């Protein structure tokens, strides 16, 4: 077989990666400033304006959403895998620090209230994600600072003698940014807008970073601790002793499809939408109600329920009770790794409750099932390898791996679904060939707006910033059109579950022959970086992203039901 995998990582990206990993080997702190030149030199597709003196609002906003909302106070970021690593590294009081979250990253981070953040990392991907995000944020922050410090208006802001929100035209003139970009900053910071602009005017950022995470075994130990915590929390379900179907997806789709709570609350949710008009969706509901399509209405109700529940403990308890009655058990407060899990007890599923799209002959047989679905919430990048390797090696009977994830598409549109059967993994340099248990026909009937492409070729990238237009062009010419972050690590873990050796490096890996269970990968498109029709930098998927996620979730649950019913019949 001729292997046509191109040289993927350009010199600029490779230099940047080598630079920060070599510096992180130091026992002392390194300054983010020392990485700025190599960051600019890789010409990242997410930070096209890095070298320009003009403010790159898209890159700044993208980085800000993946970092804690306290960076104006932060002078030092410490990386580690567990409390023990931080304690051994000298952070003796870390258990008393304040939890700080990033809106667009599930990563446990703690702030000492003064100038230090401890970031818990679950794999090398967290480093490949955090370092470029911090660098991009600091570069763009300091551009704004330079503009402000060179003006009297900026000095007035820093001294508290002016308010940025009261003089938007003057602020735009000084910063040299568009009205749209100023609006995006205001939406990002909200009530802290003036406070944040005052901090930018007052001082530049000069963040230092140090890594206490030195060994591969530390990552593995962190996942072992996560697994042990889950076993203790799910003790009543006997997770360790029952057959398991593994699913990687978001934490809400499967519970919504199985509990039936949102459709049962249709009138209350419709009333909430029409009176409160959250995110301007009242008109959309009126259109769907007139259309009369139950599937479209169900997807809308699932999304609206999240907004309806916010801040209301009584409503949240009602949903939790409905989920437990449907056999869904949540474990949303992990101690170290910020990866929540849901366990579905198949014998407790009520066919009368579930989403009508899941209905099929033979579901009554599930009453005799001992199997569980273990759904984990989107581990980032190489953390997927550590997680699945732990689960597959610990489960009594591992029955299948089904992965739903977001991706950038080079040939489709936002909301489309790609189904790969070839994956090139940038971590291992392997090309994985496998039989994907899903075809277009398994997803298309449930996808209301997009298109399904099967027989695709995917690339597992190391990080979102670690790509540029040359990188994407090379892969596009070779027929790789699906860029994502977890498929390769998952397939490496599956390889080690099938074969008696560690996954290879820089080989063609054929998983067709010996795979004893389903391998199912579904990627929904959230970004089109090559065509630039739609960018994940510029628009949240919000409600309009639920269509593809629920189409994939329906396909996954239907496949699990089919396999389990067939397994039960064969066993009987």
C-alpha cells in the first residue's frame, strides 16, 4: 500500500513547539514574552494578526474564552497534574485556593487571590493549548496597552478619571478598532468592561509559566485517580463488574434523549421562550411550532431547557430526578481532571420516555441487560488516550467505543457531519485504517439542516493554534478534509486494547482485522477555516449547533441499542 502522508508541521510551527517544550524543562519560571517571536513566526490561522501592530480581536477573544477571568492579576501560571504534584512543587496551601474557570475549556484552575494560577493538565495537549492561548492573549493585551499608554485618555483610564463605557467613540479612536470589535469586547467582559480596560491601561502583561508536570506516568496517575473517584461515586452501579459501552460526547445530549423531561415540559418551556425571548429565539420557536416537526421541536426544547434551568434549583432537581428514573446517573464534580461522566443503566431505560427517534423493535429486551453506557465529556486531545486506555483496561467487558466530536471541515459547511474511516494522528504520526460502524444512512435521517459525508479522511491535530494555511493546504491536497483533536489518541488506546503492545509510531495501522467491537467516529463541523465562510472565532454555534449534535447522539444510541439487543438475543 502506498502511503501518501505529507510532511505536515511546517518549520514555524515545529520551531514554536520545540521552543516551549525545551524551555518548560527548566526548573525555573519562563516568561511568555520569550515565546512571542516564535509564536508570531508560525503564522497561525487563528492568529493571523500576531505580527501586526493592529489589534487582532478574533485571536484575543478566542484565547480569552479558554483562560480564567482573572489574568489581569496573574503574574505566574503553574502547570501540574494533581494536588500531589502541586504540593510537592511547593504550593502547600493550594487546597484553599479559589476555583476559576474558562468559558470554553473544561480545565480545573485555581487562583491564590494574589498573582498565581495553578492549572491542572491531563495530557500534553493541555500544554499545546495553554501556551499558545496565553501567548496570544498577552500579545494582544499589550497592543491595547501600548495604544492606551500613548494617549492622555489612556492615562485618565488608568487613574480612574475616565470610564471606557461612557466614551466608546473616544475609546475606538485611541485603540484603532472597529465598532464591531469593541462590541465583542463588551460582550466578553460585561459589567467588568471598565475594570478590564482600566487594568489594560495601567500595565502590560508579563506572565511567567512553570511546569511541575515532568513525567508521562504523572498523566497516567491523574487518570487512574479520576477512575478511582468515579468507581467510588458509582459504587451502587458496580461499574467495574459490568459490560461497558464507551461514549465520548457532550454531557447533555444522551440524558435529554433518554429522560423525556424536556418534551414533557413543552408548554412551560414554550411559555418561557415567548415571554423571556432568551437569545432572541422566540421567533424561531413560533416558526417551529407552525412547522409541526416533532424532531425539530425536540432539539429546540433540549436547548431551551438549559437556559430555563439556569439558577433555579427546584427545576434542576426535577430534571435530575427524571434522569435517574430513566437510568441516567451524573458524576459532574471530578476531584482533579475536569472531565464529567454520565452512566446509563440500560436495563432502566423506559421505551415510553425516550425520544421517538430512538424507537425500534426489541427495546423491551433491554430489561434483561447488565450493560452500562459510560459517557465522558469531551476530553481534550491526548487526554483521550489516557482516559480510554484506563477504561478499556479496567472494564470487565468492553463492548464498543463511540466518539462524537467537533471538527473543522475543509470541504463542508458548519453543521455538516463527517464520518471518517482513515485518521492521520499528529501525535503518533500513524495513519489508522478502520471500519467505522457508522455510514451516512445512520445519521442523515436525523440531520435536519446539514449534510453527512462518510468515507472521509481525518487529521488529529495537536492544538487549535498549531495550524496555518500551509498546513491545511497540504492536507487538503491529500484528501484530508476533517481536522479534529481526539480521534488519533482514541485509536491509539484501542490499538493497545486489541494488540499486546504499545501503539506504534509512524506506521500504517490497520484496525480492520482484529477489532472485536464497534469503532464509531462522528464529527460535526463547527468551523470552516479553509473557505473562511464561517469561523469558530466569530460565531458561537449556540442553538444552531444542536442539530448536528443530536443527529450524532441519536445515531450513537440507536447503534448501542441494536448491538445490545442482538447480544442479549444471542446470549439467550
